[in-house]
C-alpha cells in the first residue's frame, strides 16, 4: 500500500510539470466539468485541454465519465485537492527561495561592481 501511494505521489508531481495541467486540476477542484467548460474557464484551446486531460487520465489523477455525447471530468480522489495545495505551496516556496538567491547574487554583483576602481 505504501509503495502504491509513493508511486501515485511521484506521478502526481510529474503531472504538475505543465502549467495547464495545474490549472485544469484547479478547475476540477470546483467540481465535475466537460472539456468545453474547462476550456471556457481557462480560455485555452480545446485540443490543448483535451491533450492535458488525457495525460492526467493516464496518470490516474482525473477520471472521465461519458454522459450523453460528452465526457465529464472529475478528480479521481478528493485528496488530490490537498496534494495540489501542498504542491503549489512547495512550488511557491521554491520560487521565493530562487528569487531570494537571485536578489543576493544581484546585490553581491552590485557590491563588487561598486568596489572596482575606475580605469
């Protein structure tokens, strides 16, 4: 069971490598949606949304259920909302750390430039 959970978490974080997938998961966190509804919320092309949904389905993160002539998508498990929140926090912290390091590098470079004698 633990190894299955580890595999799922690894696949989940790999799936978040594409910004559109993150946005799709955020839309699906609000409930069941069709491709057209997701597309309307995101302002993205239907083919791009369909392609990313296909990837999310292959990783068992979202599921589709046929209703009439359309497919409705939902998160496979409500816990995915919690994982998404955690992932966004990790990404946000990483971004903050990266910006902080760049600021420090920029300050160090600026200090070095100011200390150089004029030629």
